[in-house]
C-alpha cells in the first residue's frame, strides 16, 4: 500500500486566497471551482494551462470557472493565475448610456480636429501670402480702394436713375386726367425696379466693404500672433542648444579627473 501523499504547505498566497473565499457568497459550482483553485495553488493539481476566471452573476454570486458563460461575457471578469492572483481584468461592456456618451465625445473630438485642421490651413495660407505686416496693409488698401470705386459708380448710377424717375413722374403728372402713354408707364416702372435693385446692391457693397476691413484687421492680428509664436519657438530652440553646448562633456571611462587635468603629471 502506497504511503499517503504529504499535503503541500499552506503558503502566504494560499492563506490570502482562503481568507478571500471565506468572505464570499459562492454557488455550488463556484465552491467547487474555488476548491479547484486551491488545489492548483497547493500543488495537488497538475494543470499548467490557462488560469481561472472570476466573475459575478446577476444575483451577485461569485463564480470561479475555466470559462465564462456566453451570457456573462459582457459583464466583465477577472483572470487568475495558478496561484489565484489577478493577472488581467476584463472590463464589462459599456451600457447604452455609456456608448452614447462615447459617441458624443468622439463626435466632439472629430469637430475639434476639423476646426484645428482648418485653422492650420488658414495659417499656412496667411504666412505664404504675406511676409510682413506692411504687405497686409498694402493688400487691405488695394481691396478697400477697389470696393470704394464700385460704391462710387453705383451711387452715381442711382443718382442718374433717380433724376430719370423724377422726369418720368413729371411727364406722367402732365397728362392730368388724360391717359398716360404705355411707353411712359412702362419706362417709369422699369426705372423704379432698377432703382430698387441698385439700392439693394449699394447696401450689399457697403456691408462687403466693412467686412473686408474686418478681414484684413483679423489677418494682420493673426499674422502677428503666428510671428510671435515662431519667435518664441526659435528662442526656446536657441536656449536649448546653448544649454547643451555649455553642459560639461562626459569623461571617458577609466580616466580620473587628475589624469585629464592640464599640467598634471602622473
């Protein structure tokens, strides 16, 4: 008759696992699995493959199994090694509210990325178009001059049309109770419509002129900001290079300070 196998000594890891198990509410299958874990820890088992899973069911019961049921995979679990130690945590699947929050945040990040990309594109175009503030001022003056000339032309045209309308109205009034010729009536209506269109166009051009001024003012301010950022970056680069240049060179290994000092004899 073979002598009985001597029980493996209870190590610190085993003691801690026993204490953990004693404080849990386990099902029958969970208790059996826990015993299996203990046997692995104590060396009674020979399985050397994958570890065990620790998971909790809907009733709050803790289970220890070699696999997770399909309906519990999304609830998360803890992977244990042969000593019962946690080696990996499987996070539970996000809830509907969490998924919605993740989608909202992802969309917000995409919008921010678009804004940053558009800003970078405008900055590149600005710095490529102008090499100095003076060039921005020249471009602004040229654009303003062009639009002011358009305003002058439209205003003069409106003045001519206004005089023409007044003449037609006088002619129409001169007929008194007599029928007004269709040619006069049609021309008066045409001039009135044209005056309406030109007055609206004049208002649009004035708004555009104000927008042009604001645009070049904003471009100039942004150009100054970019220039300042570039100067600051260059200054930081120069400071870093100066610091590296002033740092003492490392001495070769095996040579003492006395051996490398000038004028020192051995």
